[in-house]
C-alpha cells in the first residue's frame, strides 16, 4: 500500500527516504526476533532431514529464479 502511495507521488523525497529507513529497521528487528527465538537444541532433535529439505527447497527456488531471469533476458533482450 505504501509502495502504491509513493508511486502516486503522495510523499516527497524526504518522506520516501524516511520510510525506506523505517522499512530497513523493521526488517532487521523482525529477523533479530526470529533469531532470538531460535532453539538450537530443538533444531538438533529434529535431525538432518528437515535441514536437507530446506536447503534443497532454497536451491530449487534459486535455480528456478535464475532460469526465469535468463529466459526473460533472452526473450526481451534486457
């Protein structure tokens, strides 16, 4: 919603800069909160299979995204 408002010119340049800074801080605090709640003992009890599935999923997403970018580049000569 904020992106749409910025695109429509609802904010001046200083406000956009402040919103971008706020967004970065909110992102950092969110991931810090996730990290602080991580229980490594519980993760180790889960075993290697969930970790391997997660890594495989991330690699698949990365390969798919790269394929889309390369395909788009070939089609539209970006």
